[in-house]
């Protein structure tokens, strides 16, 4: 049986590592932080040149944005007793024509298992970028990073996949406003509960975690054309029109709540110009506000247990079911 090094000795060994020194333009300088008590584990890509120079993880514009996303300050972020930061490659890998090189492939196989096995207190792992997602999610990953991030509820409660917070990713954030509307509030709630100071009692932390949408996803959405969740009895079709090509028997156990869908005028307007997503969202939320009878059965079913909203749209990132779920989640928090 291989000897398990105590964590301080393991960290010392990592800091002395030169396994891929010949491939590192600025030489080895592993940048990470870890302790056995850490509750949150952040797995990013690899240090950039600025982080290599300072030796402080996420000490750059990407780190600032990541802290904003998590809703925590620098003091909390760098509290090694609460937050572990373990990138896919510990040393700066240099630059290629398209930006920083990928993390060195030697690093994670050499160190990750030994190190992460010792982080027994971790309750949530953030997978920042495609390398971390590939390594930790394997076959559960979706075909693209965007689809993986959009499916964040599937990976709860252990993981949250995130895009890279680099300022260069601003166009991605603009194209996918659901990330800020849906993912970040739930992420901040979960991280807040997880990193609550010790005076927060275990019972309170447990209760906050229980209510978090990242711990217990109560409302899923999916295209109606995929395989339905087993039993189908908690599924609701939320389109105004019956899905083209589907026979009634295929949705025999599904309740059809057509009146909760956007009005015909709004649906047709958005169909003509999907770039109006933000405006569509605003108008649909106003319709929901004005029509509580339509969504009340969904709110009641979601209070009882897990439900799935089914929709027909090809667009899995901008459709009314996303807005409806957001609305229902907000309603449940108001209670
Ligand atoms: S990148 Fe990883 S494997 Fe390579 S020298 Fe640094 S710590 Fe060692």
C-alpha cells in the first residue's frame, strides 16, 4: 500500500516539484492553496504570468471577477482554512499564439488524486473552464462548455461548472445572460452557506444548503423530445402549442399548462428576433406577474417535490422555460 503523506509534507513536495521543468518557460513555481478544513475547492486552469510573478493564486483581473461571481471578498477567498485553490496545472505553462498554453498534462495525474483525497471538508468544487470540467466530469460533460455550464443543476451538489472569468470572456457573458440571471445568484447563495463563519451553527448551514437550488434542484427543464424522467408524473408541458410530431400518448402522464406559456403575440415577436432575449424575458416576467393562476399549480407542485418543465424550442439557452423556472424559484424564496 503506498504511503500517504500528511498534507503539509505533500504540499512541500509539490512546491519542490520539477517534473516538467524543461517545458516551463519561466521554470517551476507551483501556485496553489489547500488545507484539510477547506469547504470550497476551486479548480481552474493554470497560473498566468502575473500569478506566476506574485505566487498568489487568482491575483489578476480574472480572480477579481471570480470573487465577484462568488460574492466573497479577498480575505475570504484567501482564507486557506476555508478555500482550497488547486488548478489543473500548478505552474505557469507559457504562452502560445492563441494565449496561455494549456495546463501541463503531467501535473494533474501526478498530484491531484493525492492532494484532493486529503481535502475531506470540501462540500463544493467549482470547475472553472474546460480542462477542469473534462477531468472531473468525464462522460457527464456536454459537447460544449456552454452546454455544460447551462446544465449546472445536473452536477449539484458536488460540482458547479463555470466559464473562465477572464475579461476576454466578456462576449460569452453577453451572449449568455442566463449565466448572470440564473447561475450566479444560486452560486452565491451556496458559497455563502458553505463559507459561513463558525458562529453560524451547523444546523443553520445545513438548512441553508438544503434550500439552495445548487444543493437540491427542485425544478428542471428539458426539451420535450428527449427521454422523460421516470414516471413522468411530475412533468409539465409549458408550451402554448402542442409539440410538433409528438403523439398524445407519448405525453400521457404529462400535464399540459398552456396558459403559463408566453402570450401568442409575445412568442411570435420573439420568434422573429431572438436577439431580443433580454426584452423578451422582461415582458414574459410581466405576463407571469399578471397571471398567477397560470403558474400557481407549478409553484405548488415544486413545493411538494422535484418537477420538470418541458418545452419544444430548439434553442436550449434562450427559451421561455428558462425564464419560467427562474420566476418559480424566486416565488418559492418569497414564501
Ligand atoms: S506544472 Fe506540475 S508537474 Fe510541472 S513542475 Fe509544476 S508542479 Fe510539477
